[in-house]
């Protein structure tokens, strides 16, 4: 990760509080009870690793997000000066990464449970709203490219939703977890490091293909612009829109599809590094949507700094 902590800023705004990644890292480690002495004695990479363990992302990423929230032209994402509290922001990041209960969070941050809850969800909803500018379908519809995206659904485990008659709701059954879950459909640009589509949440019992075919969904979009995507075997029946693994493919095409789909799985894996998505989500489905989309926004920031690997490689294609 390249750390550019330049003091130069041609867009100075006295109402915007800007922190360097070093300041973000030191403050975060102090909040989770590392002593100044222990922080000072450790090497930089050790402290960065400690920080990521508790807050999910490199401090440079969080410094950029915190600044963007204060500058955002998206009303729902904008954080006014009186609310730009770094400690509350970091507490929200800690919630995504470590997913503590309110009783566990109280002694870590020395914060009243209700106050901690309010500020965590305040900042998570603000970050979620950044998807309006960070997770966007390109205006030029990928130009002259035909193969433009990979698409896949990702399941997450949630608490069993209530049902009026039965103890379990079969609509939410996830075959990946064997428990209740929800599903999100994600599409990633093949040619750029950009998550361009996010759709959900849906009950995990909804197949990837059903989500793809929903009115106003990805099938209609690809059809309208004449573009194609790459998908796994869960998307049969639409060869003119989605190309899936095929035994008749040439060696080069098989390699291309395999690398594209594994690249997509790499992004999915990045989201599961946050504990609120890797284990059972305790809150409501609406709260799940807030956390999932906020994490997707954070991961988008990450791949802009540390890009996903290229699908096309010399000597193979």
C-alpha cells in the first residue's frame, strides 16, 4: 500500500478535518487500548497489521473515506462539521470488522451503549450512501467492449427471520450455509477495478438466475445496451448475455473465464474479512443491507488503491 501523506491540498476547506493515515492509525490503536509505549516500540507494518485487525482496512483508506464524507455532494452521505468525530467513525469501522455486541463495545470505547449504537449506525449509513458515487455503472456503458462484467451472487448468514406459522422460513434457507441467509448480486468490471452493480438483499432461497431475471435488473440492463458478462454455472439459459464455463471452450477461453470468475471471488472474499459478514448477522435484514453496502463501498476504495489482478495476461491470450 502506497502511503501518500502530502501536506499539499489545493482544495482547503476550514470546515473539513483531514487526518493523515499515521494519525488515523495511532488514534485507532489507542482506542482499542494499545499503549503509546507499545505503539512506539513496534515497527510500522506491525502497527498497520494491528490496525487492520481491529478496523478492517488500512488507515490510508479510512483517512480517505473520512475526508470524502465531509466533502460529499451526496446529501445522505455528507457529514457536517459538528458530527465529524474521528472516534465515532472508527467505532463504526470496528463494528464492521469485529462485530461486537453493545456490552462488548462499551468497555472497549468507554461509551454509553445507546450513544455508541446511535453513532455506529449514523456513520455506517453515511458510508453506505457513498455507493451513489463509488458503485456506479459507467456512463459510456464500457465503450466498445462487449465482454464487460463478471456477475455472481454472494450469501451471508443471518438470524432466522420470523415466520407467521413456522419456526423457519424456507425462503431464507441458504444452501451455502445450511442456515438462514440473504443474497446480494454483484457485478464487477472486467477491464477496470470497479464494482459497478449491487442488487439486494434477497432471501437466500432466491436463485442467482431469478435475481438476474428480476424486472429492472441486470438482465434488462445488459439487453438494453448490447453487452455481455461472464458467470458461473448458476446462470444457465442466457448464452447471448452471460457466458458460463463450457466444455467446448478453447483452452484460452477457459483460462479467461476462470481468471475472471476467480477475480470476482477475490472481491467476495474481501467482503467476508469483516466479521459482520463472515458469521451470523444478529441485526435486522435492513441493518444487514446497511453493513453489506458500506463494506462494498470500503472494498471499492481498497481495490482503487490495491487493484485486483488483470484478467488478461501475456503469454496466455
